[in-house]
C-alpha cells in the first residue's frame, strides 16, 4: 500500500491533521513530518529536513497543506524515485497575499501569535468555527514560538515556486476550499495552471478543509491514492 506523507500547515505540529486522519482508511499507511516549533527555518531548510525523512524503500505520495505547499512543490519537481504523486491542499505556488511581498521588516516586528484569536480563527475557520476546532487550532499555535511564525509568514508571503511547479511531471491533486478566505481563487488557479498533470477537487469548506470537511477530503485523497497506486504497477 502506498504511504501518505503529510506536511503540516504553518504551525508545523501536525496536530490539526487528526480529524482528517480519523476519516482516512486505516489501511493506508501515513507519516506526519513535523517542523521544529522553536527554531526558525526558511523553505529551503525545511525542504532539506523533509527530504531527509522521506521513505527510502517504499512508494509514497506527498501531501502539502497550506504553508507546506511550496515544500511539496519543490520535492515533486525534483522527486526521489519512489515518489509517485503529490497532493496540494489549500495552498499556493507563489505568494497568496502579493500586496504584502517585500514587507519583511514590518512582519519581523509583528507579534503574530498575539493577534486576536478571533481574527486568526475567522480567516481559517470562517463560519464553520466550533469550540473543538478552535481549541485544536489554539493548542497547535500555542506550541510555536513567535519568531518561528514570523519567519514562516515571511517565507510564505515572498515565495514564488511557479517555475518549480512547471517542472513537476508527477500526477497531482489539488484540493481547493470554495470558502477559503486565505487562498484566493486566482491563487489556486495559478497553481493548477503551472502543473501539467493535475486534478482539482473543490470542497465546500473554509481554509481548514481537512478539519471542517474531513470525510469529503479523505474520500478525495483515497480515490486519488488508489488511482496512483494502480498506475504505478503498470
């Protein structure tokens, strides 16, 4: 069975994958690669950390959620031999908020973790907010240092991996949330246009699609994994 490698959102803890993994077929092997919560790293450093933890002796599919999309893009563009496909969830190939590009100095002084939580959860959960989801999000955020959030925010706001995305030759799936307040329709479409072989699955949900609509997301992922596994045998 093909292994699913999951790369988490900006918190990097992987804790927020829980609702999705509960709905995923238990026969699918899965590994969450987490990021250091206290040591700031840019995309290039995180990519190398992820590459060092990828399976060496089994086929796998990589899934990059939100912040981790560019890492998944970079790995899929120059893949190890046993990577057979990539999945992108509510993510981007280039800055999702281009108006904020080049604002490293301002962002470096912002206490991002101290932003009002209702503002953070509004953009991530929208009208689908619930106490369990808010608690899960708050607990994940609480584990990460403010300096780490600043570095990751700068990385996301200034990234442009469009050329790398165009180099991807693997089959890909993009899961798009129709009510995403962080990743615009134009951003999602840009990612899809860059990749030669990509399917797009739209789900009615906010940015936290794996958490708000875990069953639908799991069904989409399972269908894609099955197709990729079958193709890899031919």
